[in-house]
C-alpha cells in the first residue's frame, strides 16, 4: 500500500469528524466565556492532555500531547500526537491549523483539520503561570483539560472538573487520558527546561 494512498485514506477518515465538529459548533447554545487575554507566545509549546470528553479519534489515546507554534502568517501550527490503545501502541499524529478569530483576547480560535472545515476552539480557562488550560466549545460536546506536565495534583484536578461542570458540561462524560511515561524522556526534559525560562 503506497504512502499516498494511506494519506488519502487518513484524510477521508477525518472528514466525518470535522463535519461533526463544525455542525455542532453551529448549534444555538450560549457560548462559553473565554478568558480575557492569552499571551500567544507564552501559550505556545507542549500541553499534555490530562482529561477530555474525547472525539472519536482519541477515545483510546495514551500519552496525548498537543503542541502549538506560531506561523509567520499569524496562524497556529498545531500537532496532536498520541499512542493508540497503550503507551507503546501505534503512534498517531494530526496537524490541524489554528486561526485566531478574536484578536483582542486571542482566546477564540477556529481549528482546521481539512479545508474548508473549521471547528470552534475556546480557551475558557488559563492559569496565571500558563501551566494549566481548558479548551471548550459552545455545544458542550467536547472539552480538553491540559497541563504543561503529564500529571497534576488530584485536588487540583477535582477543582478543575468542578470548573468544567460550572460551564455547563456533563462531567460524567469526562475521562482521564493515561499519561504513562516510564522515565523522563528527552521530550520531557526539553519541556521542563522551556517552562522554567
């Protein structure tokens, strides 16, 4: 099977997801309030997915990491990486592009996996140290709790779940994303160094 065929197949598998996300985003529910302002330079980099209401591509994801980088045209190069079914499962990677919709706050984006479909992306929580964030959607269908480190304190986790619930989500649907790292990898070392700068 050629690489070209595999890439085409992957694209077709994403179309139902993007169509679903786009359609859900257009439903008439009150939008969730975003944070007041996001310093994009500080927001860039790696975020470990601690918990989520998953899309179908990430229902059995391990070691999920979302990475952001600024493009020269002002869009956000996004790389979503995880291992399917187990920490040593098949490595999956998707590379959507983020578009800043609200340049006053930088907290409302559109995320595009395949042209021309775009999905709503709202930064609804971000701590002062840029160590923990929550991404939500007006439909309350999906949510992502992310951290700069692969684990967070249980009390802190429970507090953030309470926050997610206060935004109109059914937290019974939220699941933890396993982050099983056998040792501090080069990736983790580089991340820790960058967050201390």
